[in-house]
C-alpha cells in the first residue's frame, strides 16, 4: 500500500497567486479509446494543461524538465531551450518534441502520447549530446498541479510505494501521481515561488530542499531523475479518483514498454481515420493537415458524455487568469460544436455528428433555446441568448437527415422547439456572433436557413401547415435583410456607401424599434482606457454577412456581398508572415495589448487566420 514518506512540511504557504498558462498551443493530444480519459496540450516544448476525467476539467498547469550541470548553468525547458514539435504519425495526436540547448551542449527529444487504455500521459525522453556534458547533466521533472480546475487548495505529498518515491497531489478527491521507469534520486514538494524546485535550483543550481509535503496552497512537485548511464527513459503522469487508483494506473502504464504503447496509440487513430473521405491526393501535403485536423476535431469530444464537443482545450490569456476563470474555452458552445460536427460529416463521419445531435437534444432548455455556453453535463456557464446558437442544431439535424444518417434517432421534437424559440424571440438577438451586442445581425439572420430546414423536416412528416408557416416566416426575415442590416451611408471605404454592417443595435423587446441601419450607435466593450467606446453602427463592420452565403440565403456573386467583402478586406485584413488574417471587426478591443501583454479587460484585437 502507498504510504506517505514523512511530515516535513515545506515553507512559504500558500505560495504565489496561481495562474494558468498561454492559450496558444503547438499540439493537443489524447488516445482514441474512451477508457483513456485524459487529454494533454503542448506549448513551447512542454506539456501544458492536462484534462481529466472529462474534456472540460483541467487538472495540471504544466509539466517540464529543469536542467543544470550543478555549477555553471540552469535551464528551464519552456524559457531557455529552442523547441520544435511534430506529430509522430499523420493521423495520431502524439508528438515528437525536440528541445535544443541554445549553446549546443545537449538536446532533449521527447515523444508524448496518452496511454491507449488508461488515464496516463507518457513521455519517453532521450537526452543527447557530448558524453562529457551528459555525465554532468542533471534532469529534474517539475509539475504544477491545478487539480479540480484551480491552483489554490492543492495538496502535495511524496509517497513511498514498493520502495520507490512517487510524487503525488490531491484536491477534492482527485489524485495525481508522477514517476518514471527509473527512480527519483531526490523528491520534494513545495509552494510555488517560495519553496518549489524551480526556486531551489535557480538559487545555486543545486536541489537543496527535500520536503515531504506541501498542503493547502499553490504547489509544485519536483523530482531528480536518477539517470545514471541511461539516456532514454519514460516519465508518466496518471490521474485517478484515489491515491491507490492513480498510482496503480501509473505503474501499469509504465510497465508496458513505450514502443508497444506508441504502436497501439498510432494504430487506434489510424483505424479511425482510414474510414474518412479520401482527400489525400487532392492536398499539397499528402493529407497531413487534413488527417491531423480531423483527429483534432475528434479529440474535442468527451469520452464520458458522448457527443459533447467543446470549443477548445485552452484558457484564453491563461497566463493572466487565476482560479476565477473556471470556464476558459473548454466549454460547449453550440455554434462551435455544430461547426465541428459539420466538418466531421464532410469527412465522411456520420456517427460523431449523430452523437452530437442527440447530446444537443438532451441539453436543450425547456423553452427550446440553448444556453450561451455550458459544461459538458449541460449546466450553463454563461446564460446569454444567441439566436444563431439555437439555429445551428436545426441545421445539423437537416444535414444528417439529408445524408440519411439519423439512424433511429428522431430529432423532430428538438427541431420544432428550437424553431419555436427563434420565432418567439426574434428577429433581434440578445447577443450576436461576437457575444456582445443586441440587435439585427446579418450573421444571426442567416438563421432563416434553419427555419427553411425545419420546414423541410416538417413537410417530410406530412406537417404541411407547419412547413408553410416556417417557410413564410423565413421569407419574412430574408425580405428584410437589407432594410435591417445594410447601410446606405457608409463612410469607412471610399466609393462604397452601401454595405452590410456588423449589427444594427436594437434593444430586445422594443415594440417600436428604429429599423433604419443608418441610425443608432453601438457600444463596443474592451476598449483601451481613454479611447472612444461608442461608434455609429453604420461604421462598424465584420465578415458575418458571409454566413448568408454559406447557408444559401445570398449568392456569392451578389453585388452587395461583393461590395461588403471589399469593405471588410479594406478595414479588417492584415498581412502576416504566415498569410493574411482578419480582425473580427474594426475597433475591436478583444486581444493583446499594444505592448504584447495579455488581454485584461481591453486590448487591440485578435486577428483570425484563413486555412
């Protein structure tokens, strides 16, 4: 049985205030098997957030190596080494990460996968370099648990199991266990910024502290790896619902040779992707990006709540976010979820989109709407109302019906309830696609396509009167598109006075709204201090009108669409070394600050790239 090594408590409780890490990712990984309920992310050559037991529950901030020769230098993988990452196979979400010492003395090569069957991340590590350098090199594993979705209140312990020291952490009944297939020569728990391993080693390149526990704080685990003459070893991080569970999972994962785990991991993903629509020969990279993108969408589906697809395994500006940011992007937005399901459907996968549709039917609210976003168990996080998010599930149902891929699942009740919500609560939306402003929005009004889709499903069941009513209401919306959302007095692009605007602001529930899009002023949040925050609505544009083209409401060659695209490009398009990107809308403040610092209530806008 595991036993705690001792009672030597670290000093410096509770540690510095916890933060998550950066949202940009070089990789996202998980095994395909549903029994392996663990997900990991990569950034700058190290493991960042690790999620367990569901895809919306981050448990670890990061895991990396600290490197020193004990006397002349101290390196942290993320900050000091030059990193390169690549997938280990076209379909598999496992990664080969190569981290180089900038002075060329050594290289750390890591292959990172999830155990194909258990909730354990495996990291095979090879240290390369001149033997004289390697003989002096000391390698330390440094892990920052953020169990139960937060950095405060974590407990760390060194545990002895079968004569071996294991680094563990616990919070609210969730346990983490960290060890390798070689022992730790030294193991310690500490409080971040006070008595953790990084603080210890940065002082004199020596691990002087060896604490048995650090309780109720922002903690870190540190273990010196007893490499001896070995240049290759495997590090494992397992999670479980008890200490016994986590340690058992860890031992069983490390017991299987990494080569066998790797082969099984790749085989699982390859078997799934072989069923896709064959597009490899049509691509310029033999399908490398296509296969990886497909697997990435699949990885965002939960394994306990089948069909629940979150927006992203990330926390925006996590380096400036603490425990108060519970949701991040690891939540369900129906808009993101349906777009992911549509992508999988286009690749030939009908099973995952059908699971997504049945999950949405269960998650639908009593009034026919959907929460702005929600945890995978259906519990709302933000509670705003966005009409397009109510419409998207209808479109998914229609697409599956058209492909004859509904199986025995009947979404008709869900579709009719959602259509009823759109009619009762439209045509103005409480929030549009950017989740900020109420009014008449071109991207939201594209939901008229969903009402046509609902009408088609009703007619297929012999409900002719219902079908005609839905289609006539959709025609009403379509007939008012230009009157509600097109300015004739535009000034933001020379020679184009008539174009779609981002939104014509109108208060929901206003029985006598001003329907002239040349009028009205829109309040933009997230503006830097001292800058204007209110603008004429006719002067704020985005590319949301392209939803009208995507869903067949307007033709791509429609002159108004073409002119509006010229306006959007003139205002929003920027050139980067990696190709063109577009801001969400002009004067957007949701982004990094001018000095490159994180968004903290204001910024200078995010630009979105095109694949």
